[in-house]
C-alpha cells in the first residue's frame, strides 16, 4: 500500500472519534455566531432550537460525505429491513413503552435535586422567540434531528468504534456519553448546575437507545422516527410562548 493510501486510511479511521465532538462544538459555534449578531450571549441562549437545526443540517451533510467516501449511500440507512419487520415492530413497541419513563423521569428528578423545583430548567431554556421562526422550526427541527442525531452516534460512529476498539462496551458507551453530554452546549448557559443537568438528563435514554441499536441495528429507523416525533413536543414548548 502506498504512503498516500496509508495516510488516507488513517485519516478516515479517525473520523468516528472526531465526530464524537462535532455536534457539541457546532452547537457552541452557532450560538456564538448568534451572540455576536445579537450583541448578547444571554439573548443567544433562547435561540438554541435554531442552533440545533443548523447543527443537524451540518451533521447530515457530513454523514453524506463520509458515507460516500466509503462507497455507501447515507439515505439507505433509513430503509426498513423487510425480513425482520414484524419482530422489529414488536420489540420496538416494548422498548418505546419503556423509553417513556426513561426519557421523562431523569429531568424531573435531576431538577428537583439540583434546584428543588422541576420547572427551573424549563424557564431557563424556553423563552419567547419570533413567531415566524417557531413556525419554521416546527417541522425543520424534528425532521432534521431524525436524520442527524442517532445516525451520527449509532449508525456511523458506533459500528466503526466496535471495529477499532478492543473493548466493545467502550465502543457503545462513548457514543452514548457524547450524545448525552452534547446537550451541555444546547444551549450553553454558563451555570454549573445547568451544565450538569444538561449533561446527565438524557443519559439513561441515550443508553437505552445505544444498547438497543448495538444488539439489533434494524431498530435504528424506528428510534429515529420516535426521536423526531418526540421533538415536536420540544417545539411546542416554544409555540406556547407565541402570542
């Protein structure tokens, strides 16, 4: 193998590790841009839904490029595996029921422990933004996150880490941890209690999804759809602020 081919292979093999940090950093970069435009970091914090949507678009573009480099089609990962569909649906329905308390309870428990009031993080994150922007993001945010987030961590990164790392549990836990920790910069509010809350609040849900997809990759498409549907609720929180 030529030196050029070796170097190209090494660079490609590093992409899964680099991509672990990508969304966390892009959230911060886009928020910093809005802070500059608004001349206020505090004002930029309430536009985190737009920050997330822009990051999702970047993530999708990166995945399209990376899959193409490997001779694969990014959009093929969103197909339903026909030969296992009946069993997949049954397993997913069970996991979906389990995921409801796993996704909802940590937020309530953490905010109660940290602040003594489960409503504090809601007040910190959901402020009024432009009506036209809320309506635009109502579909843009859930749709782009369905195509970006789980695909990044559990379809691109995790299988490649499994091949690279001797400890398979670490190949699962790294994407799980970074999926959870990325929320520290979505939005980035320089408050240690809030940062801790955001780092941990989605960890159990991320662990459930990561383990499920690791043992049964065909469940990915179902979790991606669920993820998008759940985030319609997130946009609704902003919609409630519109007058």
